[in-house]
C-alpha cells in the first residue's frame, strides 16, 4: 500500500541519516553511523512497531463481511496491523523507545546467536519487550511450485 511504501522510505532514510550506532539507535540525526538497511531489517522494524487494528467488522478473503467478530493481534485478516513509525524507532522528543538492530547477520544452519538484554525498570518503565526476527528465504529450485525453504 502507499502508506507502507512511504513509511518504508522514511525508515530507510532514518538509517541512512545515522540515527543508529553499532549498539543501538539513539533517536537523533547524526548521533550514529549511516548504513543501508537490509530488507529483512526494514521488515522487522515495521512489523515490530505496528499497531493492532480495532473494531468489530472484518472482511475475510472471500469478500464477505463478518459482523460481531473482534479483530485479534496477528490474525490472518490484519497481519501485524497498521504501521506506526513512532512505535517503531526512537525519535528524540517523541518517544522513549530503546531499539537494538542487527543488520544482515548471516547465521548458518545449526549455528546459534544469543543476545543478553537487561531491562532497567527503576525509572518506572513497564512497557513490554518486543522482539521481531525476519530473514531472507533462499531461492527455491527452478520450476518449484511450493518454493519456501524455511517454512
């Protein structure tokens, strides 16, 4: 959709203008280093900050309307919800998000990658921890019908 495309362009600009350093995103232009974000990083950040849709009416894939059925987070109709960049990345003066990103890290089959995260709740922080993992699927064989490798 045009909204997602525009949001993705702004998010890419955020990374290219140096809002992040090698450890975390700091929320102001030039406080970090410029880099080109991978498609999987963009996908993860957009999904991680998405807001669930609310309401009681859903349109299902066959076009029918289902009344009186509440929308649920991460369901088959709304996916991850509506993107919200203010919920996705730290922006000085706008939010108090702490964001750690890993761009284009290759992990071989059978390898393990661990991250230790300390959450300081002493200043009253009671927000949930949100973690999103996104990756590229290697290309399937030529002529395959069901081509997902890591399904």
